[in-house]
C-alpha cells in the first residue's frame, strides 16, 4: 500500500449572503495534483456564479486573472462540481462563489 503525502487539505462550510461574492482561498502549498469538490448544501437556492484564480508556485504571491467557471453553473441545491488540477503546482487557489438569493456551500479536497 502506497502512502501519499498531502501538502494541502481543506473541508469547510460557508454561508453565501444573497448577491455578495465570497472569496475562499485554498492554500495548496505547492501541490501539483489537487481536487476540490464544491457542494451546494442549501435547501433551495442555486450558486449562480463561480470563478477561480490561481497563484502559481514561484510567482511571488501574484495571482492570475480570475477565470469564470461555466460548467455546472448554476449549481442547484444539493448538486456538486469538482475543480481539478493535474501537474499544476500552486501556492493558492481562490474560489469566488456567488448566489443571487443566498445559500450555503461546502468545499472539501486537497492536493499532493
């Protein structure tokens, strides 16, 4: 059985206020292969917008421009989507979420 050292691990639930974008910084600590699942844990309202911003390893805290995620958006109550990186070492992945009417969301995952 092989063991993989996780450089990053995250699992937390967040409340999205109606119409207010929420930035969640996921520290990856140089992990090159990572996966985070974004799950709308609310009862009714969808997540209506999502964007990701990357901070590449060795770029001195500079982040790329935000990129809108369109696959699976709007994300209905109870639905989930994954954000995955392969051979993409990052220091931080910023996920920006918006719900026009408000909802809750859980982000869980990690990288190595």
